[in-house]
């Protein structure tokens, strides 16, 4: 999480740096499966809910500084979906696809609301 937040610190390089960190994580099948287990456990066990949302709760503020509050939520949900995609497919989305997605969420404005 700390690496992902650091990758978002410079708007000029954020898409590529964040994509690299995210892609490295998504390529680690063991980590992806563990993350999916935590997320799904948090759905049914309220004691694990806070743990299951730790990435989302940390990354949204970092993304907000880059793309604004609404788009930060959209991007975080997309990247949650990228974890699910990696868990259920043989290969994760590419670094280029992840970087393009973050650029698409960036749009031309920092603040939506």
C-alpha cells in the first residue's frame, strides 16, 4: 500500500509508476489469492471488514489528490476489479492497460465535487 501511495505522489509519472506497482502485485498469484480471501471474508464476517477495506481506504485519499474525489472512488473500484480479474484469469491486465486506466480516470480536472 505504501508503495502504491508513493507511486501516486508525482502527477507526471503517477500512471506508469502506479501501474508498475499494481502489476507487480497482480503477478504474484499467492498475494492476489490472499487478498481475495480477505476481501470475501470481510463480506461475510464483520470482524474482518476493516481489514478487507484497508487498501481501498488508504488509496482513495492518495488518488483524490491526483484526480479528485469522485474519480478516486471510480479508480479504486476499478483497481479492486483488476485484483478480481487477476485472480480469475491466467494473466493480469498489463502495465500499459493499468496506466491507461489511471490516465482515463484522470481526465482534465482534479476536483469533481
